[in-house]
């Protein structure tokens, strides 16, 4: 099965850490998002995922999202305010 690499960039954090995940292309984006959040010790339920430029990620498979952009910006509204 083909794999996709997504880069989750936690732009709300001062050091802007990046979590790169290589996952099956048919995995749901939400599953990958939760995995990336856990690797950063964060609760995915309070985070927002956007494409570069601020467009929200609608969901779907990681391949569908990666076809738009492999870089995902993760925003924590409790930090940004």
C-alpha cells in the first residue's frame, strides 16, 4: 500500500515544532491529526488544522489532504488567544 508523509507544524508554539508522519494513504486525516497531536503531548480536540494560507482541512483521507498540501498548520487557540 502506498504511503503519504504529512508534516504537522505546530505554529502556535514558540519553537514551531514539526511532527512528520508517514502513514497509509487511505488513513483518515483525523486519525493522523490525533497521532501528531499525541506526539506533541497535546489534546487534538482543542486544536485546529489548516492548510498553509489558513484554509481549513475538510477531512477525508491523508492522500486527499496531501494532494492539496503535505504541510499542515496546527493552531492551539488557547495559546493564540
